C-alpha cells in the first residue's frame, strides 16, 4: 500500500511524464482523481497507515489473545461494561475523551483500579478533527494527557484519533508529542449497525489471535453485544488483554 509521501512522489513523476509526452488533459484529470482518491481513502482508514504509523493488531501473536478497546467514554454505560469485564475476568483498553473524564472522574478511577488501560481520544472528539491545524491537534491531545496524568501519575503514550481519521497535521502532532497511534483490525460498527446479532457476528468473524477490536462504551446495545462476545471468547479459551500487553509496547512514560 502506498504511503502519503510516496504517493506525492509518484504523482509528481507521472505529472511531468505526462507533460513530456504531451498527454491530453484527460490523463491529468485521471492523475488528480487517483491522488485525491488515495488521500481520501488513507485519511479515513487508519489501518492503511497512509499518513502515520499505527498499531492495528499483532500479526505475530500465536496464542489466543486479543485486545478489546472502547472509545468515547467514560460514560454512564461504562459501568455496565466494567461489570461484565469483571465477571468474565477480561481486561480492556479505554480511549477516553477529556471532557468525558471531567464529567465522570469516578468512572475513570474505577477503570484504572480494576486493571484496565486508558488512552487518549482527544479532549473534545470534534467532528471537525480532520480540519484542525497541527497546533489545534496538539492542544487537544495535550489537554487530555494532562487530565489522564492526574489519575495515572504517568505520561500517556497511547492515542487513538476520533473516527480513525489521520492526515499530515495529525501525523505531525503525534510525532511532536511522541504518541503511539492505536488503530484496530476488527471494527464493530456498533454506533452504526442497530441489530445486535449483526454487530456480534461481525466481531466474531474477525476474531483471531492478535486482533484489536473497536467498540464504544456508550450504549446499552453494545453492553448486550459485549456479554455475548465475552461468552463466546470464554468458550473459545481467548484471553482478553490490554493493548500494551498484546502489542508489547509501553503505554506510559514515567
């Protein structure tokens, strides 16, 4: 898969080649559409690593270990999620929004007390994150890392961009702040799909050693799916671990 810088170089080479060979304007349009398509696809599919290095799974994992991850909390439903994780002796990673932590600090304390991992999911989770300047992205990440440090007494290293959106500004921001971008290779689409059985089947279909599953701890629908998923994983002898354990990377900088 082409990366952003390589795509630029390739398109420039093709652009000048078209000039040299006096190609028709239609070829220039096709070249522009190719670059636009690649950039758009790369922006919205974090698994492509088009703009920035991401950790989407551990393909080297041989044992039945996976990482369950939850975005957009803490939330009132996080309590239900934590109850289920405790019931099935499963650990998970929660990518938290700064404003939500400020709203539910006691829930974040419980997440940490029960041995789960937390990561940064920006301060506001703005729908306009893809249009933010590098400075604005840095501000979003730093504000939430500051809040997280009040609970962990450590500097957070794990970041997941809202909606999985990446671009040059986000890539530069995470580089400046030394953040490790965590993606996924199993997307539940639990905020889009309404039928619980379809969400569950989608996750089960992608379940394999080393997988990182994306869910959201913000609805009763996901809670119902989670219980069925944990039953399945337990029956298949899977171990649910935090992403730093699955990927063998550091989650905090002391």
